[in-house]
């Protein structure tokens, strides 16, 4: 599991995908979430604005991440 450290209260799912270099721009987030399975704390998620807080676990493209 990879750890993603943030220095704010939260990060949005779209920002997270860009930060992890899964997408190259925020504009790609909506389409990426339509075409790929992403889970947040074990639940399917398709909202790019979903807020991710510390200790949240995200799974995307077979990789697991933890926000810290």
C-alpha cells in the first residue's frame, strides 16, 4: 500500500488522481472515473469532488493507497 501525504484537511478524488500521476489533468478525472473502478474505503466512487481525509483508503487500477 502506497502512502500519500497531504498538508491540508482533505484532497478531492480528482486532485488525488492527478497527484498520483494516474491522470495528467483534472479535466480527465470525470471520464477516468466513468471508465475505471475506483473504491474509497471499500465503496465504489465516481465523484471527482469526493473529499478524501487522512486514513482513507483508495484502490485504483489494482493499486492501494492510504491518505495520511
